[in-house]
C-alpha cells in the first residue's frame, strides 16, 4: 500500500529536499507552506519527474484556525499519514536580547513552537487511530547549545527538544515513533530569512567552508524511516565536517 508523508515548510531547503527524496520512493506527498505559487511549481515538478501524487496545502503554521481548517478538509483517504515532518521553522534577527525585536520573538515562538504543536495536534489522533506513525521534528544544534545574540531562537529549539522527548513518552503506547533531527549549518534560505533579505550578509554565514545541504538532512530522514519497526532513532545531531559545535568552524 502506498504510504503518505506530510511535510511542513516544503517550499525550500530541507522540506523541499525531503519531498523530492520521498517522491523517489513513490510516497504520496502532502506539502504545506505559505507560498502557494512555489507549492504549485514544486508539485508540478514532482509529478513530472516521479509521477508522484501530491496534495499541496497553502497555510501558515502560526495560524491555528488555518492549520485546523486545511487539515480537516483533507480527503479521508489522505488522512492516513505515515510520516509527519515538522520542518517549518525560522530564525529572525541576530541581536542581543536587550536590543532584539519583540516582533521577531513572536514570529519565532509562533512558528517554531506553536506551529509544530498545531500541526502535530491534528495529525497525532489520526496516527493513533491507525495504530502507527513516525513524527520527525526538525530541531537544531541551537536546541543543544546557546550562542550570543541567538537566545530566543535557541530557546525555541530547546523547546522542540523538550517537546520531542515528551511526545515520545506520550505516544509510546500507540506505536508511534518520534525522532528529532538537529542540523548544524545547512545552506538553505535560513540565513536570508534571518537577515530579512540581506543576501550579502547571509552569504557570509556559509563562506570559507562547505555547509550541509538540504538533501543531506533529507537522506537522514529517509534512512531512519526505513529502519525496522523495532528500531527508533530518538535524536540525531548532524553537522558539516567543518563545524565542531554551534560556533566553532574551520574556514579556509
């Protein structure tokens, strides 16, 4: 029977790469994101390249009503979701806590924590009903360590770490696996979003070394999803070879 994966934040980076990786395996794909036009383009590419079944859903994970309405209105045969990838997330700003924008704080907290919870709260009962499922929460090395000028982003990713552990305990009795993937530096739109479109500043984050690519993380998600039912990878921290911890890089 064809399996179904739901990926949030599927318009770029890790989410988009994960969509392409699972399309190769003939999964049905529910792809969500705020940018409807990009979702449409990606869906068309997946259908053309892999003849994939794709159900694009455009909504903002920060908006609880939009999340609930969009997911509730999925056709019944699309509600048997085997894998949920909670990928939607962002960093906004890079300022010390005494100077940071409270709007940036709200954006990160609402997306990285509440958005993950809103989507999970809708999908988990469906997984319980079917007696199986695998949830991947995309955390960050910032959920393991804190760095200067990143306190609130780090706090949101520490929350993802705690939520993943709690979900794993709560869902153990239902046969639902919960895995956290914590990447270090990945070359995606992440830094461009953080610096609000300042492309030159964003490029500097990845200069002098080879960062991870979205496809590297997608490959890890796919590998873990193929392990025997008795196996669960609880937590994985992955960084480029040139990175030792959240702030230490070997740059040429």
